[in-house]
């Protein structure tokens, strides 16, 4: 399928979703918001995707929300509280797009170069892993245009970084460079350039894709559940999850592979029947 904002490929269990509007700094226009959930739904339904790389063409990862989004006539008419009530639904739907990074059955790896600001920062905060080139810059840009961030940065970033650092970003709108992002845990690793980053990210993705997709999917569910629940509830959920997903055939494949010095081969997950399952 052809998309206006993305290029999508699948090779050996690794999906690559690449933003492809470099002339517009890969900003998030209406096509972006329509296409991204369709792509994630399609990849999740298939069952043959074991990991996904999210990247971008050009010198910048993404400039965030396309300002044309705010130029829509509907926004100009939101001049009282009754009319603005519809914004609750708008924000919820946009948040739901980024929530899909967490609800899909496979890990999502963000590969970031250049500017990653505003909505782009909200987006990568919802990914499982983040890697950056040395020129990457991160900012909660919304405060610089007179509004607060509302698509997840204020909620997810304090789970990744010291809250005081996130508050500084949110209050000042200042950019954080790749080195500081690494120091504070926003990104896993920093590379000298985009090519080095993409080679390394592909290697990491291939390593993940070589593992049991059932075990990887269950591990992601456990992480997501634990973040939103207390220790006792999370451990109880872990027991139920392990009991429902432990696959002797996968363990046997690993043992057989080790004995014969070959890499284990695992069956894909089945296609989804009813759409995405969400962990609350």
C-alpha cells in the first residue's frame, strides 16, 4: 500500500516504518494521523512482525505537529468552553495513535536524528527503545507556542528520566542534545551519524526478531502492566501471563539449537482476529 507520509517494509520479521516528508521536516499533518494507526494495525494483525523500527528520511526526525493542523477553521471557532469541549475528543484520539505503539504485540525502536520536537517527542516516549545520532535535539516545543504538551510527554518522560529534568524541558522549551539525553536515560545509545545509528538499530532489531515472538510479546505486556500497577498486582499478573504464554516448543527449540550450534527457529504469532488487544 502507498502512503503519503510513510514508507513501510517488512523483512525477516523486522518491519521498518519510515517517515518520508523531509521537505516538511516529517511534520505531523492530517495524513500522518490517519496513516500511522492504519500501519500499526496492519503490522500487528499480520502476526509475522516481531519488531518494528521507526525512522525518518532527511536531516530531521520530525518537527512535530504540522502547524496547518491548527489553521483548520474548526479551531478558530472554539471561542467558548462549550465549543472547546470537543477538544477532549480530539486530544484523546491523537493520544490513541501514540498509545498504539504500546499496544502492538512487538517492540518498537525509534531511530532519531536531528530535530525531535513537540509531538515527535510524545511519539518516541511511547516507543520501547530509543537510539539517536549525535546531532539529535529534543524539546517539549509546545510551551514555545503558548500551549502545554498533551500527547504523552508530561506523563511518559518522567517514567524514563528524572522528573526535574522533564519539568525544566516543559517549562523552558529548551532543547536537550543527544549527550544529555543519553545521560538522563531518554535514549539507549548515541552514534556518530545517522548511518551508524541505522546499522546498529537494524542489528538490535534482528537480534530481537531471532527470539521467540511469543516470549517477546509477553515481556512487553509485563513491562506495560507493571508501569501502571503496584508491585503486588504486577507480580500476580506476571504469574498469570507466564502460565498462559509459556511455550515448551519454543524452549525445546532453544535447547536443540544450542546442542547443534544453530539458531533456534520460532513460529510466528497468529494473525489477530478482532484487532488490537490493549493492556490497561
